[in-house]
């Protein structure tokens, strides 16, 4: 994998993570440290899955 592709993939995962983490924060009622940790972790897993799914579909 070349450097440009790695940078674009990392940027896409970070973008997905930011959007999903923000969405998580909007839908929870109380923001505690545990909620932030769980939300950030779940958003990271979902971001990697979304990136992989998009890559699989686009080829």
C-alpha cells in the first residue's frame, strides 16, 4: 500500500469516527467518562467496518 492510499484511508476512518462519535453523544442523555469511552470505542469499531465495507463495494 502506498503512502497516499494509507493517508486517505486513515483520514476516512477518522472522519467516520468523528461523525459516529458525535451521533453517539447526541443520542445519550448523560455524558459520563464511561459513556465517552464506550461511545468512542464503538464509533471506532463502526468506522473501521464502514471503511472496510466501502472498500469492498468499490473494489
